[in-house]
């Protein structure tokens, strides 16, 4: 969630994945996250407060989804947050739930043949 990979700026105008999934993590990761931002799920798993409910919204998410957002604990966010990448299935699912069009990642192959084309005309 709120990924830092390519086109990170896009996430700053989205935030949908931070208000769609239950964001759980192994207890060790929780040591870096403020205690009052966490909800314990099992003896070894916790989740971000606000995400374990019917209409999830992570307590650390600031701003308005689809407008402008930021994560107030970005540097210590859990691996669950880091796993979601712009343009992946989870991203598309979350964005679609908020009526936002999917983001498509276009990766150009880094070989020269890709650019070796004939010009027409
Ligand atoms: S849903 Fe996708 S674009 Fe939106 S914040 Fe999450 S990773 Fe970024
Ligand atoms: S901790 Fe930050 S990145 Fe993770 S779900 Fe919450 S707002 Fe999003």
C-alpha cells in the first residue's frame, strides 16, 4: 500500500489499497509501528487499526481517497503495505472499489532490438 515504486506520485493521489484490505502483519513488524495504531488479531498477528472492519480504512492514512493522501507511518509501514505494487491485482481491485481506473505499468524491454525498427516513410 502506498508503494514507493515507479510512479510513486500516483499513490499520493489514490490511497485506495489502504482502505480496502485488512492490513495484517507478524508481531515483530509491529515493534516499529505505534502501539495505538495496531489491533491484535492472534497471539502472533496484528493488523493496522481500522482495517479489520467491513469498510476498512487504515488509521495511518491521512487525506481523501482518490484526491490526496499520505501514510503517517510510511517509513515503518509493514511488509503487507510494501507488497502491494502500483498496477498489480490488489491495486486494481482496491482502485475499482473506489471507482478509480486501474493503473497500468508499462515496462520497456531493455534490449536494443526493441528499438531496432524500420521507419515508415
Ligand atoms: S491502490 Fe495502487 S495506486 Fe492506489 S495507493 Fe495503492 S498501490 Fe498506489
Ligand atoms: S500503514 Fe500506511 S501504507 Fe500501510 S495501509 Fe496504512 S496508510 Fe497504507
